[in-house]
């Protein structure tokens, strides 16, 4: 059960953009190489067949161009994961979530339904607003059913929507309030729902009847609590899920007393909050790299009482495959920030999405290890830095800060050029900027690999102090 999601409303972000961000993680004991690509309408199938479930779906004849983060290895499906289409609508799918036996007994999962492998591919090329994304996906869920529980985010320049699946055919969605951020580990998250407010809440057409028929509402006072109705509160949630929400909340609202009062295993942590200050891209990256720094649960803790180190599942875990932070800006082109491998050690790099191709350094991911691409370079860097943590941490911090500073400088430069350019030249400028950014990332990544390899080599068990050179 992988992945962690953060959503940031436009009044909570530093520049008024809608931000949706998700770590895409492999399951325990596995890693999935990913690549950053553009899918053109001519490459989009008109009849889609899922590899996992085998379900066949007829798709519309008018797909749009979109970016995607598919698997680099063929054979297990496309897994398009995250992207932005030509209508400037963003989607990330999915955050695996949980349910309970009462729900799954009333509406069993559908073995031949749709799932994470399919969702971006069959939804993103056909939607023109975030809300339209909810409506299209909701219709597909009702028609085909799903074989797993998932949470999916949509964003446009005005709003963010979050959809959660319920059993095999049901779903609910909430518009993210503009002034909040949302914390989503692998657990059903929505903690409030108003069936009468269709401007901010949507759901499958029979959801209320479904709840009543199968006696799913557990409230004593008539207040509807979606988490209690549809979600889980298992012991494993208290190790794997709730501590991640606690860590994110402590970062964005450090002075809120509830974190100390409730602790990392509380079942009633909020789904969304107004942050103490506006949230930046760097904030999102840091939160999605969190490994419980400053707490007794940090797996890298080496001083004092280390008995609880590594007790909880970190957000920045070894099996992060990629991070996509999609920044849908109203007065400037949308940016998709990309990082590969473990977030505790990688760098987040911005790319314009109004493009026809992506840089080779991001899209030429191979099945075998190679420093010719960003994915494997990032995974090598993470493994070596982890093994030489104390010595290499300074190199990682400098690397991440250098990439971020150069990224913002490049965006300032090209935002101005793109704003002044003729319509026919904007795509060329976006692609030019992306190539420059990829070259910067490659050079700084290689430099940091050199430094971390040196530190790790000095830590080898067969090292000896006497030299005969």
C-alpha cells in the first residue's frame, strides 16, 4: 500500500497556484523505474484493454495531448500515474486507500474492473476542468467497477477536487477549500461530507441509499462521518498511515497543540487544515521527503534513545519511485516538478507541460541501472547517501538547494520570455527551457554522485589507515 499525497489550495499556496503532489511508491521489496513522457492524440488507443484486469473500454475519439509518468518497463500496463493535459487540467492517480469489511461486503470489489493502472490513461485526455475529471471517473467507476480502493486528485487553475472510491462501484469527492492543504497517507481520508452541497461535494447517485440500506452510518447524533462509515482504523493504520498525516501536519502547523495531544497514532487527525503560512514548492518537497526528523521515530537517529527509531513508515521511503508536484498557475504556464527515487535524497526539477516532447534525461529510463538517465542516477545517489548518511548529508542538502535555486531562476527567465512570445513560439520556448533544466539537473546530479561515492568509498569495511603511496 504505497504513496503519499499533499494538495494545496490556491489561497494556501505562495503564488496563488493550485498544487497537487504525490509520491508514487512501489510495494515493499520492489522498485518501478518511471519515465516522463508526452502522449500525443495519435498515440492514444480508441479501445483500451487493461493488462491487470483485462477489462475493455471504448474511449472517445477526441483525446488531448497530455504528459504522463508511465512505467519504463513494458509488460505490466501503462500506469500513466500523473500528468497535465492540453486543457491545462492536472491529474494524479492514485493514492491507495483503505476500507472496511462492512463496505466491501455490501459492494464487493470487481475483479475485472478498473484500477490504478488504467485511470490516468482513460480519464485525463478527455477532461477540461477538475470537476469534469471527477464526473468522468465517477461514471467509469459506476459502469465498470474497481478492483481496489483509491484516491485521485484533479486540479485546474481555479480548484482542486479529491475523489475516493468506496467498494466496487461507489465513490465520493470533495472540492478542496481554497485556503487549506490536504494530508493523505494510504487511508480513506475525507472526514466531512454534505450531501446537500453539490457545489463542493459529489458522489455516486445512490450513495445515501447505499449507506442506509446496509446500516453503514455509525454516528449517534446524526452527523455523517465518512471515515467512520467507509474507512478503516486497523492497528496497521497506526504504524503505516496515521503517523504520516501527523508528520505532515506538524510541519505545516508546528504550533498547533493537537499533534502533541493526539500523537502519531490518532484516528481523528484532520484531513485538511489552514496552514500557519503560505506553502511553497520547497515545503511540499520537504513534507513528502519526511522521515520523522526531529522525533524519536527517525530511522537515521543515532544519538540518545534510539529504541523507537524506524517505528513508523516514513514518507520519504526507499521505494519512492517518483514525486510529481503539479503547479497549476493562473497567470503563468503550468509546471510539473519531477523527482525520482527516494525523496530524502533526490532533487525536484521543474518542467513546462505545454510541450510535444520531454528531455531525454527524463524519458530514457532503462530497465537496467545507468547514469545516463535521471531515474537511475537518483536511485544510485539515494542508496549511496543512505549508506554514508552522516558524511553525505551535507552534499545532499547542497545538491537539493542548488537545483532548487537554479530552477527558480530558470522559471523567472522563461516565464517572462513565454509571456512575450507569439503563440506559435511558446511550445518551442517551453521545450528549450526544459532541455536547459535537464542539463542543469544532470550536471549537478553527476557532481553529487562523485562526492557521495567518495564518502561511501572511505567508509568501506576493508579501509586501512596506513598508506604506502
